[in-house]
């Protein structure tokens, strides 16, 4: 799809790319226990959840769909099937369902569905060497709880780009427990609560730091655009999000643009409708943006290395006011319409190999059924 030329716009045709991020809230197969304190989905609940998600996926109609909180990739594929849309590649590393694997264990995983050609796919679990962080009472925090996923994609006109899907540690207090999951500290003690909340903050900060290292490896001295999207469990102006973006460094270091990230919502064009509905989560009646789409400088219109722009960002959050129901999501979905110049085919940058541990080989790409 091409976007028509406008005065003072780009001097060459532009290709459009629709990307979206969705926290699907514990998407698991029926009868499967995913958390000890939660009942498995009944078949009726499961069918209702897949139908609801399928309707939302169809409404989003994204070329790249990033998802979080998937326990079973079979369930994700089932929801995509209910959408009636065709995705040529679907993957949720660590949540596969086949003859030898029974989905994610311990914590849900992130995944991707796309219509674009996939040149490489890599999941990162370990923090870079030397970047581990001490957590009070827990020891060294050395890895992501939910490994981020990097996909190198190629658009129809040949332009390559990297898409990074992430789900950072929540703000839920991290209490100590024994090997059987029994609490080992008084959860009713307010001072213990403060310490448990600090543990979560440090863990999320450590993950943000490790994600920043990955972003730097993907962007440094390359011209391959990067889109980072997912559930950050923090707001755009938070310390953790700013740590990932490092946008503030541009004010005193012009070279910092090369590895900076920008919030897509702030970059969208003048024609976009910016309404006061930009939130993706409601906690204790307070709306906030936890689900975000960040882009590299290639999407900054009129920037020094601009290759396109952000046309529009939409928040799909009406269901957050319909009451709590686990067959729906407790997060709003965020979608961005991006544009890229119809450039000649470029070679994708190699996936980082030194700053984080890899759980998948980047080449060849794992096969996935067409939906």
C-alpha cells in the first residue's frame, strides 16, 4: 500500500507498515494449569477468549503483531485463526506445543505474527556479561524473566527492519519464598512490602538496562530501522523507559541519535488525532500507558537519517471499562501506522551475539504454519 504525496512531504513513494502490540493476558490451552493460584480455563472460557482475541486481531489488521503473556503457541495460532487474517509466520519461542514440548513453563512468553518475510529470529534470555545486578535477598539477577524477541523482517520493496518484542518485570512486589513456593517472609508487614516492591523495581530496571544494551547493538552504526514494542510495565516518562530510549542524551550529544529510541505517539504526524485516550491499562481507577511502541531515528520525520515517519498511533482500550474478565485482556492494544521510503534492497544488520544470551539460532528461521 502506498501513501499519496503531499506538499512538504517525502520526495519519493512511501510504503506503509502497520505494527501492533497486545498483552493477551495468560493465553493458555484449556485444562492447563499455568499458575498455581489460578484455575485452568474451561473449554467454554477458552473458546470465548479465542473468539474475543480473534475479533480484536481482525480489527487491528496489523502487518506485524507482537504479543505478550502467551503460555501456548497453539492457543495463539487458534486466536489468529478466529481472526480470519492470514499470517505467513507465527512464533512464540519457549511456548511451543508439539510432540516434545508442552508450552511455556513458569512464566509466559512473548511472540510475533507477521505477513512480512522473516530473515532471522532470535530470543535473548541472558543479560550481557558483566551486567548482572544484585537483588536484596535473591542474589544476582542475570536473565530476563520473559526473554525479548528480535525479528529481522523484510518488506515487499526490499527494505529490512528489526522488530523487538519485550515484556518487562511487573511492579508486583517480589516476596521471598522457598523451593515449594511457600512464603518465607511476612507479607502483611508494611516494611517487608516496601522491600519486596524495591526488588521488583530493581529487577525491572536491570531488565531495562539489558534491553538497552540490545538496542545499542541493533542500532550502532547501522541504517536498519528498529521498532521496539511491548508491555514495559512502566510509563513513557519513567526511569526504566527513558533508560531504554536514552532520548535525553541527544540534547548534549548529537551522536546519541544513532542509538536513541523515540515514542511513536510523540512522533505521529500533524494529521493524526491526538485525543486524551492514550492509555493501555487501568490500575485502581488510574489510567496509564504501559504498552508502548518505540522507534529509531529512521522514523523521525525530517531527521538527519530519516527514512520515513510515524503516521498515526491508536489505542484500543474500550474493553478496559467492561469489567474484569480473564477471557479478555486487562491491557489495551496499541497500533502504529509507520511509513518507509521505497528504498533499494538493503542487507539486514546481523543479530547481536555478544551482549545477551541467545536461546535460538538466528539462521535458519524456525518454520511456522501459515494461518
